[in-house]
């Protein structure tokens, strides 16, 4: 395959600017005590969509889950290798983990949509810090988003049979003894 250099030259050092469309509110105030994935913690929070974007919420209440895309406003660096929270023994490439210290500190979470009132979405499975700037919302669509026979790289080798019962925060994962399968 021949790859065009035209796009690399065009985009390599270009700034791409996003503006928040809202704020994610949660009980989480410290990295150390914030769940690493929302599926492991039913934490309830709220997404406040700014008034000028409220019309974009039409029909969102008909979905059970949404993707929330956000800016890691409290990231502490821009690393290309990092020890993941689930495997504190080995550094991994940043694009093979979900750590917040990334070249572009952007995150996404799947959250259960519990309720919509005006411009406020009540959600469950919140795994972000309070005050996190919201960049976008997209509906989770099972017919589009679910995949069978998925490989999950190094994560497949982790002993996680009972991870849903853990308090899966960075602090607790460091303290937990891991047993490899």
C-alpha cells in the first residue's frame, strides 16, 4: 500500500481546537480514588450540557447508554509509555492502555443513561473527576458497537474474574495482590 505524505504534512503540527459542550459532575475528586472503568463501579453522576447545545439532546432519552467524550483536564503528563493500573509491573505503550496521561488527553466512557431533565443527564458508571469538561456525547448502539470474538491484548492475560467486586481505583489496584492465570 502506498501512503500519501500529503496528509501528514498538512496535519502534523496543526492545532485542533475543541470547545466543551458541558461539564461532567461526579463524587470523584482525586485520581487515586476514581474508578478506572465505569463498569466496575455504579457511581452516579450528572452531565450538564450547556444551554446552547441543549437542542442536541433531543431523543437521547430513548437510549439506555451513551458514550461521553471528555478532556482529561487534570492529566499530569504526556507519556508514550506508562504502567497501566491493571498491571503495575510492566510499562505499556500509551495507545495500548487507557491512562489519562496521553499526547492528547482525551477520554471516553460508556455510561448508563438513567434520566434526562432539561439539559441535565443523570448517568451511572461515572469514572471521571468532578468538573471534567465534556467534549461530545454519542449514543451507544448495540447493532453498531458490539463485536464478537474480540482480542484484548495484554488485558486478556490479567486475572480479573472477580474485578467487578473490587474497588477498582488506582489506589486499591496497587494494594491488591494479582494472581496471573
